[in-house]
C-alpha cells in the first residue's frame, strides 16, 4: 500500500509541475487559475488518492515506518523529473538522494514495527500528554518561522521585505524557495499522525464500538482535514514556482522527519525499541537531515520570475557589451549563450 501511495504521489507532483509550466508559457491574458487547469486538477486528485492509500496503510503499521517509506517518492521523482519535466539531474543530486535513502532505510529497518489499537479516549489522552504538548508547541513555532519567511519574501518582496532586512537578496530568495516545500512537508508529517488517529477510530467503530457519536472524533478529523489542505496548498504553490527536482525531495524529507517525530511523541512508537535500534534509528534520521540541508542549497536551473529574469537581463547586457568590444571588424554581434547557473 505504501509503495502504491508513493507512486501516485510522484506522478501527481510531476503532473502539477507540467500543468504550471504549460500555463506560464501562455500569454498572460490566457492563463488559468490552478483550480481550472485540468492536468493540475488530475494531479491533485492523484495526490489525494495517494494520501488515501497511505491512510489505509497507517492501519497496519506505525506512523514512523509509513513516514519513512516516503523515501520511495524521492527515487521515483529522480526517474520521472528528467523524463516528464526535462529537468537536469546532476551527480550531486544523485549523491544527496542516495544519502537520504540510506538514512531512511536505516530508520525503517530499525524503527518500530508493531502498533496497538486505539479508541477515542486513548487518542484524546495521548493528545494531552506533556511530551506531545511540548512537541506540538515546538512544531507550531517552527511552522511560524517558515510562514514568516513565506509572508515576507513572496510576491516579489525578496528585495524589499518589511521586517527581515538583515538577509541579503540571494539569501531571501533561498529562504522563500525553502519555505514552500518545508512547510508543506512539515504539515504533511503531522497529517500522517492525525490520519493514523482517524483510521484507528474507523477500525474501532467497525469492529468494537461506534466512535462517531462523540465530538472528539470530529475534532481529530477536522485537524486532519485542515492539515491536508495546508499541505497541498504549499506543495502546489512550490511546484508552480520552482522545479520539482528541488521541491519534491525537500518536501518529502520534511514529511518523513515530521511524521517520525509525530509518531514518536504522539503514539510513543519508539518506546519498545532496544538501545541499539534507537541509536541506528537516530543515525538514519540524522543522515536524512544532512541530506535535506544539502538539498536546500541546490541551485535551481529554472529559477522563479522574481529574480532570475532580472539576472538574465543583466547577463544579456554584459554579453552585448563584451561582444561589441571583441568584434573589431564591425560585424553584427554573434549570439553568445551564457548559462546563469555557470556564472
């Protein structure tokens, strides 16, 4: 089930990126909003289908393990992005993705593999435990920081933010690019925890006692629905603006890490592991975190409109001036191709 969910998610991300690229290629007066782009809608439906399949898988395994299985999306994206999106794959990308996959495999292999059944009272009690309250507080602060970057630097504000003026323009653009998939992935990992709680309520209702006659059930379902909405919003916006080879790995690794932590602090899934398993599980998580830091520094070959086009204009001016000096015979200046990423 987890493999099928990863396949659906990967195809979904590729379709959304294709739709956004085709839409941007149209004249401005012919461009459609995201909800009217047919390919984009199909992509979102596939993403929802993948989430439903993952939702079903959460009924048979701990949230930490299902979250770690999300690394399959990284592998599939590495194959599909060059084929469907004509995006370049560099040796550094391969090495970083291998690093992330190794870390994730370690986490899956040495992570927890059993899961008890829960009813509504169990799930509400776990929500109130001090460890999860502390984790939830840290999680909210983290999302607030990312949301601050997004609010400050989006809509061409990277060059003139209202408050975060201490960062140079290039750093602001990198933080903005980072904030989209990091927010989507972080919220997505929390969605996995709420989804597991929801599937446990469904299981208990089917085989033990109806859990849908209590308001607490709908509170948990509401938290899951809100998380899914925010997850898709930031992921879709990131794919619209940046290349999938950057957005997908950053999103997926944060989804994995957030899902692992939520499973640990909400369901206490790591408590039954031996010390050796805990060490190797932590090592795997650390390798994944290192991979995401390296991925966040990947320079995009298709940068967003807020900075890359201005940079291209400056490069064209430099190209023309340089060529006019070199062309001593007064002949028309030959075309010179300069790749921004090399400069």
